[in-house]
C-alpha cells in the first residue's frame, strides 16, 4: 500500500495548520487498526509537530518564539533568503509518528497534529502511511 | 496489539527521567523480536529524547540550555504561563523511534531514552508500540 | 531481519554528510517495497535530519546557526567539553523516518537525508531498518 497525500493550503508566511482530522480520515480510509501512523512533510521549509490544539495561543507562541530565535538577518549564505525556514524545519523535524489504536489516532487530551509553514503562503502537502503492530 | 503504557512520576519543574529499562521491559513483555519501538508522549509540555545517560551532567546541560534559550518572560499569549514548556516539547519532539534487534533495544553505548519534563512535577505517562521488520 | 549499518567518516568538527544514496542502496538490498525506513544514529553528539541537499549552503546555514545558538562557552557541567554537541543532537533528533514506495525513498524534490556531525571528525555509523505497510 502506497502513501496517502493530504493537500494543505497555507495562508500566511508562518502558520501552523491543524491537520488532525484529515490524518484521522486517512487512517480510516486505509483501514488501519493497531500500529503507527507516520506523517511526512516533503518540503524543506516546513515541518510537522504534535502540540496543544485546544488553545490557538500555543501555536502562536511557538511560531513567535522561533521567529525571534532564528532571525531573518544573519550572514546566511543560501541565496533564496529563506534560510530561517530551513533551520526551523530541521528543529521541528520532517515527520511525526502517532500510535493508532483500533483505527483511531491515540493522542493526548490536548494534542493535535500541526503542519508548520515557515515560508508561505503556499500550496503544500504531507504524505502518510501506516505500519501495523502484530 | 494495542499500545503499552509506562507511568512516570516527575519530581521537579524541569527534569529528564531515564526510562530505558522500562521500555526494554515493555519490549520483552510484548514479545518483540526485530523491528521498531515507537515511544510517544501524550503530553504537550513534555517531550522525549535519546541522549547520553552515562553522565547525568549531559541531561543537566540540555535542560539548562533550554531553560535559558526559551525564557519564562516574553510576550507569551497562552494564558497558562507554561508556553516555554510547549516550545521545548516541540523542539525535542513528542516521540522517539528505537530499533529493536532480537528483542533488545538497539542503542549506542552511551545512549538512554529520556522522558523530558518541562512543566512538572506531575504524574505523566508514555505509550509505546512495536512494529516488526519482515 | 536485523538492522543494516552504514559507515560514515566525518572530516570536520561540525559537518552534515548526505547519506541519501547509501540509504537508498540499503533499502534496495533489504528488498523493501512499501512502508517506512527508520534511520537511527547510535551517537550522542550527532543527529539526523531531512532538509535540502540541492544547495549545500542550506546545510552550511543550519550548522552555522546552531553553532552560534548553542555556544561553546556557558557554565556547562559535563566535563568532556562537548555539551553543545549533545544539545544539538537532541534538537535535531536521533532518528528520521522516511516513507518507502515501491522500493524507493519517497522524498520531496529538494530533500536529502543528512548525518549531522557535531563533535567530529570521527568514524561514525547509522543503523536503519524497514517496517512494511500492509
């Protein structure tokens, strides 16, 4: 079984998009039962993270912290001007793994899965696949 | 097979708890042979990492660095006052993957698996599951 | 099936080594079809990341940013003097997961897999294993 693609449209230069529901829908579509869902970003200026999605202020604070911690102005050598986005992509990582139990994403009470745009707005996508436990 | 839960009691506001042995015990309990163990934190103010557990000074230095790098006082918008813990959780990540070979965690000589508390002390837990190689 | 080892020789104190081809070769050797490749660093002063490998300036900028963000001189307590390398290993992480489709690493156009040396030069290695999708 090949990976499933989820299309994402970001609307700001830096933005976290909650994709928890789309991932859950894909898991159901695959017919996954017990195992691990791997979600992967094929982009080098965006990442993925699992964090609180109950209060949008949490995502805002993470974006704001990273914006200041990885400054636009440094002696960057990559000519495209988006080096901060590449750095942030590596700090958060290109994939997340979430346990699946009886066909449902097994997340904590406050957790959601975020696509982390650092060089938008753009049309983006993530890929996901499922690997079963015995 | 559903995930296994490991209960953790943290005793400080910021603390790394070495859970390597509990993970190894869970792997044995599952009857895992060859594959990947995925360990997941269902909390949004704690993370997981693999690093040196021979010298406790390493964990101390990582905690201390993050404490200064993600300051308590910033124009945080999340009202609970624990935004630094959310940021650190995303920087380290909500899961780690460790290869299992012949029923044993396949770790480097100095490596251990740490639960990374950033907003304790609290009762915490991690979930883990095993996905086999062919 | 046990993990495959890829040997790496780093040539600088801080260096990203593109291991995409060696990982692809290992995937072919294993006979992997559809699933997830987990690549793991058994070292505590090196990490792994997926980022742009078309322009080497991107890796250069990530290394340079981390070099300044995690300074050599701080009240580090770990006596070996390589605490910054331990911190960077945890910030990037000890493993990456890449989806495999029909025996090929399913990466974005500009993505490559990097071994991230932070305390070299040294002889290093990574382990990888494959877990299949249904």
